[in-house]
C-alpha cells in the first residue's frame, strides 16, 4: 500500500467548482468518520466496563478487561487518522485559494492587440 497523498493530483491545477464541492463533501465525510470511530470507542469502553462489573470472574470478565484498552486504542487511532486526513484536505483547499487569488498575467487577453506581438 502506497503512502502517496490522494490529493497530490490537485496541486498546481486549476480547480473548478465541482472540485471545490468535492473537497467540502470530503471534509464532511471525514467528520462523520471521526464520529463513527469515537462512537465505536465509547461503545467498546462501556461494554468492557459493563462486562467487568457483571462478570468479575470468568471469560467475559477478561473480555471486558480487553475491551477497555482496545476501545481507547480505536479512539486514538480514529483521532490520528482524522487529523492526518484533515491536514491533507486543508492543504488542498489552501492551494485552491492561493490559485484563485493569483493574478493571471501570463495568459493573453483575447482581442488584445498588444498580446499578438
């Protein structure tokens, strides 16, 4: 699996409205994903605490004991993944804003007699 940034293809190109809206949808999807990770982490932690409370001995007590750190790990993993993806998305957005604010001096103006040389 390659570590190449999937948004590298947008760098240096002019983004159109469709691409800008796609970035917005990606931001929202990234936020939904972190919420799903956190929901799963909280569920695992609560299941672990419940199992440890009601089944103090036996296999389910040990399952509960394993669920608590596993849930914390899922939460941390989701947060780290969210931050990395959010940084990549923000980089694409900032490159889009920089390109939009850059003056187009190198392109000739159609019908301009000075640009024909």
